[in-house]
């Protein structure tokens, strides 16, 4: 019962971060499940199940508030679903230490991508906020390719690492698609619903998911995501960006520590 309560609280925290940062919550759930003594494969698979519930909760809330563009979600979700399914099948063949190190590097690289985006010109950010300009960009081959790359990478991360893929999807949307950070977060959470379903389905076939633990985490995440999505639009972009980068840095340090002790 004590572990169940800790799992519920962990899910709540992950849900808050999911709605606030658009990262699905797996970057928090996987390390937490590891501390409870589960294997990396079990943590990855169970996190995918919890993320389905958490991301769906946050996306429904964003949709009710009018912040979801389903056209953008679908273009990213289709490649994400494909790569998530196949990546979940090969995760078991990658040594645990190698996956942990790769995960830590990924988190640090994501911080770099956010910083790189901040250095782009102010005119580009203003153009990204212009609806007509976005429509013109979306009709180009470059924009389509950027969405396929962004969604595909997000799905790969979902399958291998048990994260929603938002850790890479948010900065890549900002960098390649010129999306403001809050819009990128809201779109990312919608895509994560699809990618996590695909990943969880494959992990279920493989027999890796801990059903009860995943449902408890997801139940906590459901409430957390509802809470954070209500407050995201009220926060300044600079605050959201700072929280995003600090959170990833802390998680990267922890993941490298786990890899060193594996």
C-alpha cells in the first residue's frame, strides 16, 4: 500500500510536468520506477501505459480550452506511431547501461536545442506566430519533411526509453517549424497520446508491462495533467522554457548516476 501511494504521487507529479512541459512524464516515471527496483525494460513499458492516460487527460483539457490544432497533431503523430511500435520491439536487445547513457545524452542535447532556438532571430519568432505564414510554411516540402523527422524521432524515443517523446518534439518544433514554446508543448502532448498507445501496445505484446503499477501512475497523472494544462497559458514563455531546461538537467544527472551504478 505504501508503494501504491508513492506511485500515485509520482504519477501526479509526472502529470503536472506533462501538461506544463509537454513531455509525457516518462522522463520522470522511468527514473522513479527504477528506484522502486524494477528493470529498465519494465520501467520503460509501464511508463508507456501510464503516459497514455496522462497525455490523453492533458490533451482533452487543451482541446476544451481551444489550444489543439489536430492537423498539426496528425502530421506528427503518424510517423511517431510507426517508429514507436518498432522501437518498442527492439528495446530489449539494447544493454541497459547503454540505454541509460543514451537517455542522459538525449536530455542534455535537448537543452542545447532549446538554447539554439533562443538564438534565432526575433523576426522568425514573429513570423511563426503569423497564422498565414504558418499555413504557407506547412505547404512546403521542407515543412512536411520536418514534421516526419520530428514525429519519427519522438516515436523512437517513446518505444526505446518509455518517454512520450516530448523531450525532443518540443525543441524540434521550435527549431524546425518555428513554433512558439507553448504551442509546441500543446501539440506535443496530443502527439504523445498516439505514440504512447503504439508503444504500450507493442510492449504489451512483449509482456513487459506491469498493469497495476501503470494504471496507478496513469490515474495520478490524469489529475496532474488536468491541473497543469489549466495554468500553462498563463505562464510567460521565459518561465516555461527555464523550468523545461532545469528539469531536464536534473534528470540527466540522475540518469548518468544510474548508468554509472549499473
